C-alpha cells in the first residue's frame, strides 16, 4: 500500500513539473488591451501608450523585461513584481525622429519570470501621415529628352494643410506651372519645363505648405540632368 502511495505521489509530482506553466499563467494574467493604434500629429515627435496587466492568481508574478526589435521603441516596466490581485503597467513610447510617412507596426514582447518565451506580445501601431505627396518626387533628364516637359501630381493632406505657401525653384533653369485640380482643392499638377540648355546635375523644387496647427513644412522634388556629367 505504501509503495502504491509513493508511486502515485511521484507520478503527480512529475506531471506538475512537466505541465506547461504558460498555460496556467495565461489564465491568471490578463491585460486591459494588447493593441493600440494612433495617428501621430504633425507637430508630435513621439507617442506614448500604457498597457496594464492584472494578476488574478494566488501567487505573485514578476515581469523580467519587455523589449522590442524596433529602434524607435522605448519600453518602461513601472512595477515588476505583481502581487495577487494587483496590476502593473508597461509603458511603450514610439519616437518618430528620422521616420518617413507610413504605418509602423511595433511589437513588444513581455517576459515573465520562470518562462523562456514571452507570455504576451503588445502591438503599438503608429501612422505617420504624409502631408505633401509628390508623384514622382524625382525627375531625370537624359540627353535625348533634355528639353522635355514633365508632369508631377501634387496632393496636400486636407486633414492638416490648408495653405500652399510657395513653390521655390531656380527660375533661370526651369519654368513651373501650377495647375489646380477641378475636383479637389487639395490636388494640383505641376508642369515642369526646362528653359536653359546648360543645367547643373542636380537641383530642387521646394513645395512649402502650412496649416492651422502646423508650421510651414517643405517637401522637395529632385531634378537631375544626367547628361551634364559627360560634359
């Protein structure tokens, strides 16, 4: 009888040791949210979101670390040890410096003590709006088409921009016409025509615009004359 009891206790112990603790922890650890999406305002250089986790178990748990592969993300665990019935927060900050317009899906893995794999992956989706869109944003003249006229579609983000301030360029080299779109007050066509035979390899057209809460911004169109290199 004692041998049977010993074998039974040993078997139960082995099952408990090898039972995946992640399955237990994910049932007792919850989050108020695991995903947040924001639209970064033009004047903002960073955006911050806070994720809160709750310990519904009987024992305390510890957050070892929270990290992201994105170099634009900084994480801060406000409280690492979470007692039973308490909560803690993970603060995630996205920095937009050097980032172009687009959607950035940032992932933060949260590791708890006693677990090799993360028990949670937090998603912070940040959209940096495109304020001025030029298509194409670069023009190249070869020798055979060195005097050709090019068209550029220009679109302003109507959510942020209300004023097209100026179009700056070297008027001794090019003539630029601004043609308003008949259907949209925020769309234009730029007609770019060379007027000088001798032009530098590269130059710029600078599109400047502003809005009620937006200081003047600038978007370039790059102009290249590849044939000038052979002279």
